[in-house]
């Protein structure tokens, strides 16, 4: 293994705090990862990693090397790709994460076309509604909805998606059609949605003066923690939901869901791509970012 490959192994171990996770991410034997770190430490004459039974942490020298090597590896990849102008030369494995609804309804149907453009690229598609640690899980890029506050990530805002209020025809027949948020909690049910990260039930939002929003808890008979169950319970007549329009447009078109209170929608929701370390943005990541941005564009508000 040459020095550049040893540096790649070191960065992966240091960022994931684990030899085993790094070996899996790099598709290398655990022994090869350990050997690469030992060889690198021996050649540099310093210990780069503190090893414990629970976690691996960079030493002071390791942190200094980590900062320099990230930029070196990014430059090395750019040099390797400098004269490869064909799309067929974009290669390697790209690990992305996104909410399950985006993966199933938007990305998966369009993915064959993307892979035809880049036949040497492999996409590892993770989908869940929980927040993950991109570095710890070895994820190159993630799609996120809502306001984000992680300053350690690079944020690429794409725009906003409209949120609408929905119910099933059966629910409206039984409980009536709401026309105004006033008294909504006294006369109607909602499908409760628990934050996958905190477990707390999220409130119902309604617009207020000066661009602000009022939030209050609606009574619910069922509480879910993922979008698929949220929509399914609404379609089954369990209550009202607030949901991005593109998530349920097909159900609106079929008459399985009905928009209610169109004049009292919650504020639109930002959608962004996030990825770690600007200087490590590879050409395969750039290809995915550009493709996904175009794929998402028709579903964003003007």
C-alpha cells in the first residue's frame, strides 16, 4: 500500500473512530487497515491514534496530520481526474442518505438513468427518517428537510417545498371539513408525528401575523415516527396531517386524500444537501449533487 492509500486509511479511521467501520467503508480487511496505520506511524515516527476498547481518537499529531491530509487527498483525486473528461470516467462508490419517501418515490425511479450516465459508479442508498452522523457512518452526502444547525457540515440549500394540510374523504365525512385553525384542536384529530431524533410529538403549525407561526399540539389517537406510517394513517381516516405536497400528490390526484384549509398552510420547508469537508467533494459526489438538484427542482416552490 503506497503512502497516499495509507493516508486514505488514516483519514477514514480518524473520522469514523473505528478500525472496523473504516475497513467496511474502504472494503478492506481489518488487518490491512491496522497494518496501514502501523506503517504510517512507523514512517512518520509518531503515534497518530489513541486506541481504546471502545473508540479510536486522533492524537495531537494525528489531528495536525488529519487537517493537512484531507486537502492532499482532495488534490490527488482532482489530479487523477484532470484529463478524464468522459462521464464514463466518474467511478467508485457513493454513499448517500435521505428520507425514505424521497428515496422510494423520487430517487429510486430515476436512479437507472443516472447510473446509465455513470456506469462505473455504485450508489449505496440509505433511507430513514432519523438523523445520522455522516462522518461516523461514512456517508458522502445526505438530503435533509427543515432548518439545519450543524456547522461542521457543508450545506447546499436547494429551495423550499410547500406543506399542505390533508385528510381522507372518510375522515371528513365523519368529522366535517375544517375551514379555519381556530378551535381545530377542540373539534378534530390529527395523526401524531414523533420526532425520530427526540421522540417528542411535533406540534401542528399555522401561519400568524408578520410571517411568524403559531404551534400547538393536536389531539391524536395514533403516534408514528416515519413518513410512510404518517401518510398511511391519514389515508385510513385516523386524522389530519401536515405534509410536503410532493409526498402525497399521487394520493390527491386519486382522491384518496383531500387538501383542507389551503389558506392556512404551515410555512414551507427548506430542503438541503449536506456533506462533510468542502475539500473532499469528489467528482462522483459533484455528479450526484447536480443530478439530484435537477431532479428535485420541479417539486420546489418558485
